[in-house]
């Protein structure tokens, strides 16, 4: 119990504090959240991704293991959400929001900061989380969009939108420079490091500001409860089963298990709002799963240290 509380107060509580700071600042100053979101997407996150990929060596076999895990995990989540949507007899729009809330995980604003705190001395754990972000973006702008607007956007347009994302360019560039062992002059490396170091605070404060604008009323309904239970409890259970099936261990298993436990992505609410498809429910699900995840993520972090202890 003492170790469990230490994880909560040293890892999850700092995230909560930054979320509260973001909410308070938003109430007082009413920031332009779209501008902040662009700042994160086009500046802070690419810098953090580039630095983590550039400074870390990952064996090809490890990348293969991660890819196989993600494909199996995402596939299971998609099938499960489809089945539950039918069992709940949700309408078409509700079903689309529900499926996205289960499958789309907040690997960016929430996941990378958690990974940076947990794996501060083991950058491979952060790099694995970065790879999760890339796959989550792919799923968001393919599966997520298809659920909401399958008849309004072509597959080519979705692929082009994905290829325009700076995080993809940062991943490729970081990987190429890492592979060929190309040194970066201090003129560029120093500002890059400053930007990357600021990512955690800016991302979490922005997320708190976004959550502060969500209506609390009507948040407690069956669909939201089932969505959060599936995302936060069933998801990690499925991940654990896949990890044991694939025979993964050590920091790879630990990082993937933790990555499976993060709450619903804010992108699920953003997409629903952009295309006017049950956006209130989508936003409420993000808020509820983020709050509950403070407990569930703490437990999963504790379990990951117990099950996959790294010597």
C-alpha cells in the first residue's frame, strides 16, 4: 500500500495538479485553445518525439514486438467495442462515439508525460510510448474518422492528412539521424532540448484547460460508464493477456501494459465536435475517463512494476 500511494503522489498527482492549473487559468483568462493545440502539435510534441527517437537505440526485433502487440491490442479493442455497441443497442451516432471512446487512447497529452516520469532513467520506455502515439494517430484519422464521417472523406484524403502531421516527420528524421549517427550542432540541439522539456507542462495544462469547458451535467449515464470500464479496466486486462501470449518482458512489457491503461483520447471529442456527432457525450466521456484514470493508471503502474520488474 505504501508503494501504491508513492506511485499516486509522485506520478499521477503531478499530472492532476497540472490539469487543475490549466482549468483555473482557462477560467480566468479564456485562452485560445485552438492556438495552444497548434503550438503543441506543431512545436512541442514533434520536438519531444524527435529528441526521444534520436537519443534512444531500439533493436529492430523490439520494434517488431511492439508493432505486433499494437495490432493485436487495437484489433481486440475494435471488435469488443463493436460487440458492446450492439449489446447496448446504441443508435448509429452513439455507437460511433462509443467505439471511438474505447479504441482511441490519450497517448499524447497524457501518455508521454506519464512515460517521461516513469522512465526518466530508461528512455526506451518513452520511445515505446512515442511509437504508441504514432499508431494512435493513424487509428484516429482512419478508424476514428471512418466511424464518424465515412461518407464525407476519401481514403486518400485521410492518408494525406496523416502524412502532413509534424510528429510523423519528427519520427522519421529522428530515426534517420539516429541510424546514421549524425551529430546535431549545439545551435540546434539546445533550443530543441528546451522545447522538448516544456512539452509535459504545456500539454497537461492545455488538456486541463480543455476539460474545464466540458459540461458536467448528464455525464453519468450507462454508455459513459460502460465506455470507461472497457477503456480503463478491460483494456489493460486484454493487453496483459497479449503481453503474456507474446512472451514479452522487462521494460517493453511494462511500457506497453501502462500504455494500454490511459484514458479516452481528447481527439475523440474533437472529432465529434468538428463533425457535430453527439459531441456532448464524447466530451463528457473524455472528462470522466480522465478523472477515473487517476486511480486505475496508478494501479496499473504498480502492477507493471510488480509483474515486469526491471533489474
